[in-house]
C-alpha cells in the first residue's frame, strides 16, 4: 500500500514540476541543483530554495527602505 502511495506522490510531483517548467517558473538551473543532490544531502534543493527566498525577502525589505 505504501509503495502505491509513494508512486502516486512521485507522479504528482512530476506533474507539478512539468507545470512549473511550462510556466517558466523553473528552468535549467533547477535541474543543475537537482544534480547536486545525493544521499548525503537529500534535502539540498529544498534547502537552497528556502535560503533563496529568505535572502530575497531581506533584499526586498532593504530596497523598500531605500
């Protein structure tokens, strides 16, 4: 049962990624990040994206104050 749920989740993720690529939200840089992810850092892409959004938020806040 768990394998079936994992397969469904994987399929949903692949559909979401395809949609994000089609919309231009993701590009080849995302694929490059995925290539850097391995067993020793399974959350690498997620961590990099979170850092990006956190830093972007700070930069936007600084720009607004100028």
